C-alpha cells in the first residue's frame, strides 16, 4: 500500500488529523478507493465518489503536499469565464512559471454562479490544492473563509472588488492606461471621444473610465455622458456600443474601447456601415492581445502585461505556500500605449 493511501492528511487548525483509513471506514469502502478519489482518478463510481468527498469535506481533509523545493505540488487557477484570448495570455504566464517549478495547475471557470463556485471548492478540497489564483472574479465570503480555514493561500489577479486586506493582489495600471489612450486621441485633435466601458462591477473597468475622464478634464474638454456606453469586454458589446455612438445626432470622431475584443467589435460595426478606420473614425483598444497586430487596420491599444501578471501570481502563491510574505501585498504592473494604424487626426468637416 502506498504511503499516501494510509497516511494522515492535514486538517485545518483546531481539527484533529484524519487518516484515509478512517475516511474509508466511515464511507464503507477500501483505502485504495479513497486514495483514488483524493488523487482525482476517474475509476470510482459517482455515488461512491460523492460519499467519500462528503466525508473529506466534513473532516477538512487535505492531502499531505508533495515535498518539493517550491513548497507546492498543485495550484488552482480560477476565472469567471474562459471564452477570451485575454484568459489565454494569463494562463500562458502561469503555466510557464508553474512548469519550471514542477508545480501542476488546474484551470477552472466559475461563471459567477454560486453553484459553480461551490462545486469548484468541493473539488479543490478533494484534490488538496496547495494554493489558489483567482482572476477577475470574486468568491462568496463563506468560500473565502473555507479557503482560510483550510490554510490554502489565495492570490487575486485583477480583483473584481476589494479583497481582504491579507490577500495579495496583482493588477495593471488601468487608470494611467485609460488616460494614455484618451490623451493619444486628444493629441491627434479629437474632441468628441466615445468610450465603450467595461463591466462597472470590476475595478479595472472603473479605473479605465476614471482615466478617460481625467484626460478629458486635463485637456479642458467637458465630459459628455452620452458618449459613454456600456460593454462587457466581449466583441458583441463593442459592436452594439459603437452602433449606439454612431446613432447619436453628433457621433464621436474617435472611440476608446476598454478592451481589444470590444475594439474589434467596434471596427466591425464601422465596416458594416461603410465607414473606414481611421479615416472616418479612430479606434483604440486595451490589452494588446496577439491578434490585434493583424486586424485591419492593426489596432492602436494599451498593452497590459497579462502573461507577466500570471507569472507574478504564481511566484507570489509559491512564496505563500512556503510561509513567506510577498514583497508587497498590492502590485500594479505598468501599461504602455502601442500606436498602430487605427488612429489618425479627425477628418476635416
């Protein structure tokens, strides 16, 4: 019998250590069956798996972590959704550092639904992850407390709201990025600049909006609220938002979309109306995803270091698994304006 099959797991502070043998006795199954559930193997019936997982949850069982220089064997990477190239860039950075450290990663999407988040937590406890990286999402307070009780370190990338003070966060300089995008359009001579904003629940969206407003104020341009339309970072909302702006009695001469995906949707809306970029309207995005270099025309955008954010998140999580404090609990990586062919001075009336 493997040592892991009969050995004791780690329990949260204040609870006794529980062995796989005891879990097996209570579940009425063999020790190897419990071990297969703990190690995430599929050769266990759903009914048996559910019974064993319930007991693992009740006892707060955590598999003893693999001994390694990193202090961790497995990290959970959790997104609200995965249907964006933005997520792929984060994953690329996470995987590069985790692979080099010999640490496995499990990628999940909770879609903002309570049931999905609870199912993810159930699976996390069963597979005994050593740390969690949460990206642009928020956990219910009760789930956050469960992580704390289990002693599982948490790192938040692009926090959706204000995380607990003891949770390290990693983000980008969204305010200065929003200001740089708007300043660029102002420098070209644009004065009616539309904004397709991101979801207001996200801190990054609000910061980009504030940067847009600050740039207008700095240039002495009055804010016209009709030029600010809602979006959700996906192309469809960029398409809708651009059409809303084009339908105004006095449309803008330029659009700042708070994500590259929305900028691409805006460009498509313009194309369908027979309008040219940048001759008829300039467009700026935010992210610098790989595909925008090949859009027609190549997109002017604000580069945020998505892969670097993922890399730093893993390094921070690994430090926490070794009971080391991060250098700073709040880190903002710099953004950079990348000027390409989608922006130009406004057309003469």
